[in-house]
C-alpha cells in the first residue's frame, strides 16, 4: 500500500514538472497537455474501479 502511494506521488510530481516545463515554452500548450493528462488519469481511475468491482 505504501509503495502504491509513493508511486502515485512520484507520478504526480513528474506530470507537474512536464506541465511546468511546457508552460515555460507555451502556456496554451501546457493547458492542452494538462487537460489530456487529466483525461488519462480519470480513465485509469475508472478502469481500476471497474476492475475492483468485478473481483
């Protein structure tokens, strides 16, 4: 359980750094990238909930 939390925090930090780096280059591109990454996160969350409900 602690490993999952650590990996989640690490993934969140990496995503934040990527979005911040893109924002230094282009703010609209960073907004689009953050939106796409947000959709991916929601899809992953819904998929894991569906998988957990089937067990």
